[in-house]
C-alpha cells in the first residue's frame, strides 16, 4: 500500500508544471523577499513567498493576453478569398491572491511572457506596495 502511495505521489509531482523563482521588494525598504511559483497549467498555479516571519501562499490565474484574431478578405483576378488569422502576442497578464499566516493578504498584478519571466506589483492589507519579478 505504501509503495502505491509513493508511486502515485511521484507521478503527480512529475505531471506538475514548471517552477519559477520569485523576488519581491517593498518600495519603502531594500529587503528582498524570495519565494516560488509552481505553474500547474498554462494559465494557473500557486505562489509562495516568505515575508519576514510570515508565509504567504495563494493561487494565480491568467486573466488576459495580447493575442490577436481577425478576418481578412483579398481581391484578385481569380476572385475573392476570405479567411481568418490569429496571432500570439507573447504577453500574459496574471492576478494572484495570497493569504498570509498572520491573517493579512497580498494582491498581485503581474505581466509575464511565455518564456517564464515577468514582473509586476503586489499590495498587502496595509497598502504596502512591493515590486515583484519572477524567472
């Protein structure tokens, strides 16, 4: 039974997405806080950050992208051709909500690329603003 449980846990961990390092710095001090993002799918994941003596954990979700879509119509000697075109813009916009062990929270707005890099800002329950980047 234990072997099955260990095997199942290893299989679940192998299916999980990429992990990224997170750095956050408050705008009123020079301390750098670190954490991680564990991407579960292309548009969701979890975030964990340690700020002084409190741990903050939560989820992130992709809320928008700069992808494009359109229609075209071409005229020529052979008649009219119509079709559609879609373009991947490469920029993604995320929202993250984290709960901290002291009862406070962080709300983050982050822009990233499909290459696993990005940055944005987070605001805590006391309106302290943090710059955030991940890679």
